[in-house]
């Protein structure tokens, strides 16, 4: 059973470009959470999605950031017009929440560097 | 919203000694408390978790205790080994908020051989 997959593992963008981060949950998990970790800091919740639905986006900046989890394919976190302050590690986690279990399993993360 | 505080921020122990990390939370409705270990450049890995209907849980050298009244929980690592060196994060969540995790700020544990 493959774990949570994320790609790319490293992403370099220049200011003003777009960044697309992908997350494939563990098999059988239909709940995905995205977290951001700034250097030397803890993880901060961004958004919680189920297939085709955004359940909670209270942690996501109102502008430039969007997320989706289509019926087929991975969850995507999209950052438009990136700025240096977007440089961070972005982790996704999945859980079998619909089975009554809240444990979240994390992917390896995407380290975004904005030049 | 939930706020989780974690202490200490750094901890250095001699190999074989015990390490204790403490967290407090603010939302009395929180009911799930996981602990994650994160090595440099790696993903957070779940090492143990506890639910609010349990006061203590143990898994080999790792134990977690929960005091719901005081709203604090602690991680205990006994017989520490150099490979325990990492950053440890506590977190809290509740079902009514979709189980999203609120993390503490982390404890950098160094185990001296």
C-alpha cells in the first residue's frame, strides 16, 4: 500500500510565476489536508478537501492560492504570482475519515523556493 | 480557534535518559492528540496518538499522557537513543472542525551519545 505521494519534491519558481503542487492520497483515503511549514517553524493548516469539495479553506490566503481535489486524479494546490514569502515546505496529508478514523498520514512534501 | 503551546523548544539529554515534552491546548472540545516526529528534510511521521477518552497510552519506549481537566498532554520517551534526535510536534484536533490539526511550535530533541 503506497503512502501519500507528492510531486514535485522540489520546485523553483521566479517571482510572478505559478506553482502547482500535487498530492495523491493513500489508497482508500478520500480526505486530503494541506499544511504549510515555513523554515524553522511548525505546520499550519491551509485547506481540507474531499473529492470534488472544499470543506474548510480557513487557513488559506484569500488571494493567489487555490486548491482542488477532482473526482479523478490528485489534489492540486495552486499558487499564482508567487512571491518570496511563499517559499516553504508544503505538506499534504490524507486520512480515512469516512471510516471514523482521524489519523493523518503525511506525504514527503514539496519544497518551494521562490527566487 | 484552537491554540497549542509546546515546551521546551529545545531539549538535550544524555543517551539512556528520559525526555519529556509538554503541550497545552485551549479548546476543551478537542478530542484527538497526535505526536509527530520530523527529521531534517523529511515528512512528519506519526509516532503515537491519544484520544480524549483515554488518559495514558504506551508503545514500547514512548508514552503519552492526557489531562483533560488541565488541557495538557505530554510525550515521554524513555531510554533515549541517538536516533531519537529530531523535532517533535504535538497537535490537537476535533471532529466538528473536520479533524484539521493545530500544531505546537515543535521541540528539537538532541540525544548525546
